[in-house]
């Protein structure tokens, strides 16, 4: 029997990479090479005989090229994907999300490897509906439902540097498409819709600095009894997708390579759409449920402007609702985890990881 294709995961030590690695090692017989600068999230997997882990910077193209040569499939997860950075260090954002992965695309094209690249739902930018002045209840699906192959990509002006990330990611997708067109590159793209789950992000002052994504911001507020801050009132909406469902999508691609190649896929759970203000209220209720000792506490929820929270040049995506018909039809993917369970599992993991740091800080 031919050996199953060897997989190289770039960014194997991150949030998505750690879950993907775990699933591949526990449910398949595949050999995996993992590359990352850190391994703290995958310590429990490092003993696996089927894993070769190399602790190095994935942008060390020369070293990484040697590993690419050994693999059949390259999964690229490396990104700077935190909105607090897009308008504050846009040059790094463009470098890490475009220039460096471009080198990787060239190597994969030359060596004939299947490159599975993680892009972003942010490349859709703002919806057409956001310019109609209608409330979200009145909007027509054709103006907000995001389809991989039809929806225009609507980014704001250059001075709104929030879009540096979306633009870099979009250009990389265009490069992948062009390499397939001109040089026969085998590629697939995943566009994640706000994946959540254990091991995501950091808590400022505990294991990182700066502003993480919304879920970690709200968890920091809950754990450390700080006000929750709703940027511009929290009116914008997101679809939160549980990491197990996200990993399912990747596994479906690996099972159906011929259907997956040459396509971008939205990976998002439409049933989990919620406004950020409602998310805050839901997280407060879930937190009280998970930690009954705080059930009588009041958690303050404040409104803050985008400029005050993120700085000059911030502009938000108003709504991100994926059309997932293509993933359903071509690779048989269907998300299963509702928002309640996704949030509970993620918040429980945060509590397990950070509650003692929070208790210590209060005591000190
Ligand atoms: N947001 C918020 N309060 C916070 C952090 C984020 O209201 O403490 C908002 C942010 O303005 C955006 C949404 O939450 O509308 C999601 O932000 P996130 O950082 O998760 O990334 P995005 O989905 O925009 O890529």
C-alpha cells in the first residue's frame, strides 16, 4: 500500500496548528513535520513517533525549503492576525502576511507541492449592505452573504490602515490563483470566520502584551474584573466558529484533495452569528454559570470609540456571514458546534488557564 502523503505544518505551535496537529496525529496514520518558533501549546504531542518538530522561524526560507522537499502537502498557518496591529505596525503586517509567504508559494510551485493556505474572512472587507443605510434585519442576503467566487472585496481607503491585513491577504490569494493559472501550482485556501477554542490568543500582562482579539479581551475583563469595552457600541456582527469544526474542514480537504485543489473555501458557522454587544452579554451570563462564586457580581460594560481603542486608521468589518455551499458540496464539510457550546468550552479553558493568575493579581 502506498504511504500516505507527508504533511508539513508551518505554524504548528499556534492556536489552529496545535489543534490540527493533534487531530492528524490522533486520527490518521500520517507522518507530520511541524515547524514553529514555539512549542508550548503542543508539548503533549512532541513525543509522537510520527511527528518531526523543528523549532525555527518559518520565514527562514532556506531551512524551511529542506522540509518542504520532504513533504507532499504544505499547510501554511503563519500570519500576524490581530486587528490591534493592522493600523499600528502595518509594515510588519504586510511583510508577514504577504512578502514572506510569497517566497513559500514560489518554492511550493517549483517543487510541485500542494499548498493549503490559511487566508482570512477579512479579505471581504465591508459588506455592500453596510453602504445601504439599512439595519441588519432589513438587509438582503445578496448584499451581505459572502461567496468565495462572486462577492466583491470591499476595502476602505488607504489611510484606514486597518485594511493592511486584508489587502496583504487578498494579494496573496491573487498570487496563488495566478501561480495556478500560469505555472500549475496546486493550492487550496481556507478563509476562517473567527475561529475560537482553547489555546487561542493571550491575556495581556499574563502571557502576552498588547490587545488580543475580542474573546480574549472580554475574558481578561471577566477574570480581572475590569470593564468590558464595546468598540463603537458593539454593533458589528461576527460568526464565531469552533476550532473542532474548523479542523474538520481541513480534514475534509485532505480526504478530498481533487475537489479541494484550486479552490478557496469559507469556513464559518452561519448559525453562530451574533453582534459583539450580544456576545458581551452572553459571555457575562456564561461566566457566571461557569463560576457560580461570581454569580452576584456586576460586570461593567462600557462603550469606547474605535479610534480610542485601536488608534488612528481603524475601521471595522460590519458583518461576516459565509456562504458555505461550496465547502458542503465539494468536500462534504458541515459545522456542528453551536455558539453556546463553543463559548462554554473556550471560556472554560481560559478559566482553567488563567484563574489562578487572576486570583494572585487580586491578592497582590
Ligand atoms: N471588539 C470590542 N471590544 C474589544 C475587542 C474587540 O468591541 O475589547 C470588537 C472589534 O471592534 C470588532 C469585533 O470586536 O468589531 C471583533 O474583533 P476581533 O479583535 O476579534 O477581530 P476581527 O473579527 O475584527 O478580525
